[in-house]
């Protein structure tokens, strides 16, 4: 059985709530854009920061339904788990292994979506970027809980997890800055 102290449980819960809120907002905006002609999502600021452009791209419904549904469901699960961990409930190691695998898939999907948004769609969705930010942090938290007392490679990964997350954030920020450099230079 693995239990999470407050230093892990609360950040996991807060990150899951942020991701869940962003996913719900995206889903509502997608629904409104489909049902109300001429609707402009509140996260569409201009041509670069544009949920509309991202939502209209074919990859915004990767499995035949809007991608935010995956976020709503996935983050709902993690909100529930976060509440249980905050309450001090321990869970089996295999359960954390499943959480870790799910988050690993989420991090991989985020990497692909970052690439797609910057190099294919050429637009950024602010709510998507919230999901981009919280998922790697959640992955790091669960990695620490699952592998924190391991030996060998797993221990090294657990010890360096926040450094790896910081590098991932830096790479994403650098990619977004370089790809949209003229936009940022005009704004700032």
C-alpha cells in the first residue's frame, strides 16, 4: 500500500482540479461553438491565441469526439484520487502503477499536441496550455509516490523527476517562443 503525505496529495489534487476545470471550459466552449452560429470562444484572443483555430482542426477530435472529453473524464478520476489521498487513504501499488501509466500516456499525448499546435495548427489554445502545464507535474508527483523508495534506474528517475519536468517546460516554452517569435516580440 502507498499513501501520500500532504506534500504530494494536495498538489496532485490542485493540479487535477486545474486540468479538470480547463477541460470542462474547453468542452463547454466547443459545444457552444457547435450550437451557436458565430460564437467566439472566450479563449480566442487573436489569430495566435485562438481556441477557435485549435478546436476547428481535425486533431481536436482525435477519436471522433472532442478531445476535452478525455480531459474531463481523466481529470475527474484524478480529482477523486486526490481527494482520497488528501483524506489519508492508502492505495495498492498496482493502482499507482495504473495512474502512472495513464499519466505517461497523457504526457506523450501532450507532447504530440504541443507539436501539433505549434507546427501544424500554428495557434495556441490558452486552456490547452493549462492542461500542458498540469499533466507533467501530476506525472512527477505520481512518479515520486510510486518509485520514491525504489532502487536502480527507477530511483534515479524518481530523484530527477522535477528536473526532467523543468526541462520539459523549458523545451515547450522555447518551442512556443521560437515558433511564435514575431508574435511575442510585437506584444512585449
